[in-house]
C-alpha cells in the first residue's frame, strides 16, 4: 500500500527535507538516465519503465519544492526549496535536450506497447523535439541555458510578489461603510491612523464596502504596484528569453510554442478566440458600464470614469439597490468554519468520497490535513492551508505535491488560499469551490499507471474547466442552505440566493472584459515584444474594458500568471466555455448518476485521453459555445 509523504515534525529538520531529499532524488535520476544511455539495447517497454522512474524522481523534486518555496514560514527553507525547484526544472530541460536519450527512445521498437504506453512514448518524443534534442550541440546548449534562465526569472518574479506586501495608513473615518468585524480587526495606531494591507483579506472588503473613494483608490494602487519596480527588469528579460526560445526552436512566437500541446493548437487560434470573447461580451458590457458610471456620479458628480477601485463597490451598491442583495447580510451566513464543512460535505457527496482528518506534521500549524477515502480505502491525502501570513503565497491555488501512480505513489495535494477566519464574502466561497475542484481532480485523477497522465495532466486550456464548473455549486440554494447558517441558526433563505444569482448576472460581461484584458496582456506581451511594457499593458486593458486602471500603476509587475501561464491566460475563458457546457450534462446539482458519470468520464481519466474526447464522452457530443453565450446574458 502506498503511503503519504512524511513531513518533518521539527523545524530544524525542514532544511534537510527541502534540500537533501531533493538532491538524493536528482542523483537517482542521473543514475537511471545513465542506465538508459549505457549502450545496452533495450526494448521499448524497458525504456519506458526506466524513463517513468526518472520522471517520478524529477517531478517529486519540482512539486515539493514549488509548494515549500511558496508556503514555508522559514525564509531559509523557502530559499532552499527555490534552489531545488530551479535544479529540478533545469534537470528536466537537460533531459529533453539530451540527444543520446532521444535516440534511445527513437530506436526502441514500439510494437510491444499498449495504447497508454504508446501515448507516453509519443509525448516523450514530442518533448525531446521541443527541448532541441534533435538539434546540433550548440543549439541544445543554448536551449538548456534559456530554459534554466526562464525558470530562474519566473522564481524571482513570484518571490517579489509573495514578499511584496505593502500597507497604507488612513484616518479611522476612512473605514466608513466597512463591516464592524473588519473595523474591530483594524485598530487605530499610536499615530492616530489605521493600517490597511495589500493582503486580499483587506483589499476585498475595502474594494466592496469602503464609501471613501480615496481609500479604495489608494489601496487598489498599492496592490497594483505590489512587486514594482522589482519585477520590471525581471519581466523584460523573461519575455526576451521566451522570444529567443521560440525562435531557436522554430516557432512563430511563444504562444505557438505553448499551444502546440493545448486545445487551441496555435497562436493564431488564440488571437481569434480573444476576438470572439470581445464580440460576445462587448454590447452587454457597454450597457453595464453606463449604469455603473451613472451610479458613481451620484456620489462623485464630476467623475469621468469608473476605475478598478470603483467597480466592486458600485456593483455591490447596485446589487443592493436593484436586487435587494445586501452583501453584509450574505456574509452573516458564511462563517469560515461552516463554509469549510460545507465544501467538504458537498464535494464528498458529489464525488462519493469522505475526508478523514489526520493529525500529521506539516509546514505550518494552520494546515489541516485529511485522508481522502472511498469504500474504506485511502485514495489520497489533501492539505488545506487557508489563511494569510507573512511570506506565504498571497493568492489562491492548488499545488500538486505527489502525482498519483497506481501502487507506487499516493496522490497528494495542497490547497493554498488566503481566507479570513471569520465571516467570508460569497466571492471567497466561490473561490473555495473553484480551487477545491482542482484538488479533487488531482486526487480522483491520481489512480494512473503512468505519471504523465496523473491528476490534472490534461491540456492547459482545459485544466480550469472542472474547477469553474464546480463554482456553480456555490450558487445553488439547496447546497448553500446545508452550511450557510447565521448565528441564530437560520439557513440562508432560498429567496435571497435567487436574488444573489440575478445580481451576479449584472456586471458579468464587464468582469469577462477584465479577464479579456488580462488575457490580451498575457498574449501580446509575449507575442509583440513591446519595448514599453507599461504602455502596452495600459493599451490592451483600455482596448478591452472601459473600466480605468489607476493612473501610473504597474499591475503587470504583480500579474503572477505571466510566469506559469505565459502567453496563455486566454485559457480561463476557453475553459469557461467548456465549463458552462459541462453543466448541461447534470440532471441536478447533487444528482448521483450525473456526478458518477462526470467523475468517471472527466476526472478519473486524468490526462490519459485528450480533453476534447473527455468532454464528448460526458456530453455525448463535442462541446459548444451556446451555454457560455447564455451565461454572458444572465444565469
């Protein structure tokens, strides 16, 4: 029986865990590669078996190091993990540029491979080509150097964001409109002022409730400049490195390189898709913006534009005035502990699993760990690290730690978020369901013979679809009533949830256009190679949404997805098209037959089949855009 990872119980042992453990695995990978290229003729099954062991060793280093670099409270441990993440990534680049290794794969007769093994081999051969293994030594060397530099710059970019926390100080009266529990957590300092941080636990309430516009603008600007100017030079070099890599390997641009392995297939298809999103959302967004601007002018008569500091505030006001949805009333039903229990109970019922709490050492005392169990057998382990702290990753994400391999590696993953310990915003509950979608995908897709197919190892423009689909459960009145209960013990009324759904539809097109702006920035910074990154960022946001960004801000410097997602932030809208269509395959939110079929056809196969085939198997047809377009027009 496979066992979960045993983390150190003593702080002093963590440095060795983050360093020596990884070093030993990388050394093991080198030994295995030496066996592959020792000149001994091997069959294709033998080659793949040894290669599989190499992949398990290198992947474990990268996964564990990535998590620890983002969450461990000790800076020395984070830095050790960062260095091993860089080494693990460099090792992978080195392997994929290895001409001898590629020749071993190419020379082994694939006739004896079954369909899954043949798919693994095909992916490996494509990886060798993408790593320059088929090129001359000078090209291979340059490809390795550029890939290593890409990793180093990506780590530096993420570090600046993680450690770039800022504060502004405001007069106590600037907190007007904010919930009483928020005000209580922000006492007046010796200087007579109140500190507000760029943590999401401050930014979200201020952006939604603060009636003082200057406070909203100041905190929004501070958040936008979170990692500036540190990341200016880092990003400029990163974009240049990626342009060089694409050119070296014979791709038209970096997006062509990325999309070769994705559903979109080409840079041109991404550009066309972004135009389609533009067309689908433009008219509704213009109507919504006119209403927001009119509402802003009721408070600021000379306002020329709605800004990103106004958008959430105005939406909250209009939701209250037009749909009778008081966001603070909604919060009263969403205490964190109840929400946590609700997410576990809902996903447990939906996917026929149970979460059994386990008391085990982890990287921080806030972390809660659970064994994931079905029919009495442990099928994985999850860790929930859900509250903010200094030096920790400051967004929300699922980190795969141990991709499951049947009979060898128990699937293990961590959810890293920054939720309050008290009352939550409904948007945070939606985020919780979203990220939990990734978590169950990692575990349920982790019963694989081959590491290459484990968990969320599908095309990157499909990865978000299961999570975006699961957000819908946060909008179901029956699901919410099972855990959204106020202090008087009363469940959230179905009528309030109905109004919440109506309110959520208003402003949706504008929010899609915000995402369009991010996607265009992601795409065009990588494809166009602008000399002035700030000007290009401003231009593409302005072309995508009428909502103005803080003048002189540098949001690109804290746009963390520019590293991992590269030119492909489009994937959020691409996968949303699929997510909305997947929902049509459910007879009801907790329908057992629909959920079982979804689990069987979408989650459990992991990456063993192409995403389009997974969707068609579940829906009985190829995915379509009808549900997405309907979504943009209202629920």
